[in-house]
C-alpha cells in the first residue's frame, strides 16, 4: 500500500470517527431533550390543577422554562379571564402589558406557524404584535395549540426572551419550544375545565361544591393542629356568610340582567378585598360565603366590616341605570361557635338572619356554641 493510499485511509478513518462522534453527540442530546421534555410535561400536568388557581400554575410554567432553557424571560400569553372580549393578554405585576384579538392576524399567524418561530421571522415579523413583544425583550414565540376533531385551537402563546449565553436558538431548540407549547396547551385546557367545575361562571368566585370541600378541609386542619383537642394551641377558622340586601326587588324592578350586574359587582368587590388565603364562594342565589383560615372572631368581624363598606361604595350599571348595593353579614368562628362544618354554617347563617332582621347593611357575629 502506497503512502498516499495510507494517508487517504487514515483521513477516511478520522472522518468516520468524527462523524460517529457527531452522531453520538446528537443522539445523546436528543435523549437529553426528550428526557427534559418528559420531565417538564409530567411536572406541568401535575400542577395543572393547582388549588391556588391558573395564575399559580402559569407562574410555575414560566419559571420552569426560564430555568430549564436558560432564558431571560418566559411568559404565557393567554385568554383573558373575562372570556367576553375574546382576546389574549400578557400580564406583569397585575397590569396588562400586551394584548391581541383571539381572531386577529397575530393569532392566525401563530396557528399557521404550528411551531416556535423567532419574532423576526415569518409569519409574524411584519405584524405590530411582534414589535410589541420585542419591546418587552422577548424574541421567540410558540403557539399553544390543542388539536380536537381535526382542528387546531389556539389556547395562547409561549413567549420567550433571549438566551443567557450569547448564542441564537438552534432549530432543535425551536422544535422543543413547539412541543412544549403543545403540552402546555393541553394542560391549560385541563386547568380551564377544572376551573369551570369549581368556579361560578357568572361571578367568577368558587362554587358551592368547592366551598363545602374547602370548609371541611380547613376545619380538619384546625382540628389536627389545635382546635378542640389542643386547647393550648387553638387554630381558628372563621366563616362569613353574606347576603345582598333587597335582591328580589332588584330582579323585580330591573330584571335578571340587573340582578346579574349586581352579583358581578359584589363578587368583584369580594375578590379584590379578601386575602389570598381566603376562599370566596357563591353559596346560592344572592348569598356568598367567605372562609377565613387562621382568623379569630374579632379579626373576622373587622374583615366583614371592611367588605360591608366596600360593597356599600359600589354601583352596578344596568340598562343605563346605576344601582346602589348593600349587603348583610353573619360571622361565626370555629371552635368558639361550632364544632363542625354543619354547626358552623348554621351559626353564621343565624347571625346573618339577625343582621337582616335588625335593618340590613350590617355585621352580626354568632354568640357562642349553642349549635355544637
């Protein structure tokens, strides 16, 4: 074998080894990407029914994407919770910083893209929404697509910032973002179904069924860590029952649309006034219930009074008319006023009835364990 032939064979062998090494590296990366995607999918799905709500779930997703992919930012642009405006929004620190129509050109482009695309690339580069997202230091978007009955439904958009290392996203990174978008879309859809099952559609507070479960859980927790079995370390749970005053008159005078407007205004005031740890539910008709964990009777009375004043300062608009709103409140606390769920509800309800008997628009507290 001549020297030239040996050199050629050596070069071929080196080339083959280099190619094998490249393929091995590619396979290892694909395996790692698959493992990463699987782990994220499991974690995302596990948290899709987060009892703290969709907001907490979305925060987890964004933190996971930032940490896993080493990017400066990650946001989920999702459908507005009012459900009426048919728009997607992005919120930061409680403020809407970006929005687009659910049937607008940007949304259509996202469906057309089918996967992750740079904001500077087709089919979104020339759309005003792309410039708006770039202004927020975002540079890549992936549609949250859920496929049902052969149709693609856009649940939102995953918007991603720059990489922490100075390198652009590769094609396989974009593919990962696209797959992740599909996973998030399915989980978000499941989270929305769960929310619809436990949240009252009209008022956007929890339903009666969720109230029963939450109240029982809080009393069980108080029993376990204090309550009637450990008097040296009492754990309180307060229940505030609230009823809108003269609600039947509102319905009779202004129709059910007027009544619905009043219910929405009251529910919004409750949501905006209570603490994050509190649970607000529509108990039935015009009656609402507030579960206040780790709250004694005096604190619960002060809370109810704040709510009463807040509601009294609200106005509901219906048919061009402004409707004044007031409410009556009954307060009861475990274990002072009752030893179980049923007795606690009865005590709070009796106090509420007394508030209405005494003239409405006031707070009355239960008087003790007569229901125990």
